[in-house]
C-alpha cells in the first residue's frame, strides 16, 4: 500500500470562479502563484457570511478605540480636511 499524505481541509465558498476562504489558511497563498486544490461541493447551502459580520464588529471596535484615544482631535473641520487630502482624477469618457 502506498503512503498517502493526509490533506488539510479548509472551509471555503465558491462564488463563480473564485474561492472565498472561510477559515484561516495555514499556508499563505500568494495571489500571483497557482495552487492546486481539491474541491468537494456540498449539497448544503452556504451559511450567511459570518466573517463579514465579525469583520464589521472588529471594525466598530477599532473605531471605538480611535474615538477613545481622540486620534482625530486635531481635525477641526472634517470636510475641509477631506478636500485637502482627496486626489480627484478625471473620470473615463468625461471632458475636463
């Protein structure tokens, strides 16, 4: 009998031609490198995207920490601050 390696299984959702990883992948996958995978399509429907919910909660917690630190206290006029930093670019198909 041949020695066969035990393959690690990761949860993912297939959307069109793309896989969205649902759990941490131990081996970093570079976007410019092809990686061979085996995909088993489960008959069960995909659960609501919990990672997006948890991502939103983490973002809210980070913004709360910034507020507690008064990280943007020096910005007295947010609108003018944004206009100073924006880099407008010509839109395709529009004359300037």
